[in-house]
């Protein structure tokens, strides 16, 4: 099956997303989970350890600086659904401005990150990774803050994992998700309209003020 970026974006607008059984499987199948994971943008949970790390500022966050390395790091695990065709599709979406990445750097090294697709006021998270303690948690904290500041209404995590649940993610029904998605698609948002917060301390401060 040949998948174009046009078809891929239409699938997202319909509430479905692509996966492959493994990196070596050339086939792509579509997923529309019965139960959907979302991370409410007003419900991010800051643990004490994550709060300390944000305030300490021993990292740098960037957006869309190294999308390719982020998607490759997300696929760099024993089992992955990111096959070469999926990688190519998202690289093209990024070039079009329809996919975004957020990177976390420490000591000049890429240690965490997340990428996803933006449609209207919906951010459809695809995958994340961590190479140091709290790498992906830092990425999600910065991302949630950025989504709030750029007008987003929905952060789709696809599935609910214990890791995401610890950060405030919840599970809703397919029908409830589709309604939230349609509402978000009708709202304007621009991921690239504003720069990231100036520091992790700023992210922490804003989150604690609104929690």
C-alpha cells in the first residue's frame, strides 16, 4: 500500500494513525484505538524530582532543530513500529511544516525528545525517547508549556502507558476523542509562532502557577 502525506494527514483528521509491526516489515496498517490516550494540557503532573530538574537548568530545549535525530532515536530500540517508509513520511511532513520535534540537550548531547503531527489546535504525539534520567519527561514538560502558549487544545498520546499516566495522561473513549479532535481541528494554533520558554525554571514557574 502506497501512503502519501496527503493521505496520512487525512487519516489524522479522521482520528487514525499508521504503524508497522516492526522496522523490517514494509507494510503499514491503520490504528483507531477503542480507548485513546490524551494528556490534558491543564493537567500535567510535575513530580518533585522533575521540578528540581527543571529549576536546576542543566539542560537546553530546542524545537525543530534536529527532527531526523529525534525520529531515529525513537526508533533505536529492540522493537519499533517505525519502518523506513514511516520514517520517510514523517521526514516529508516535517519538511512541509506539518510535523514538529522538541529536543532536550545536556552537555552538547541529544538526551531526550518527542515528535508529532500538528493539525489545527491538535498535537498528535507520535513517539518520544530518553537517553538520560528524565530526558523524555523534560521534553514533555517543555512541550506541554509550548502547546499551551501557542494555542493548542488537544495533546493526543495515542495510548496510555504507565509512564504517561504518571505525568497526568488519561484514557478516554474513541467517540470522546473524535469529538475533541473535531473541536481542535476547528481552532487556530501555530506551533512555530512563538519561541520556547527561556528556561526550565520558566516552564516550572508557569506550570506551578496554573496547577
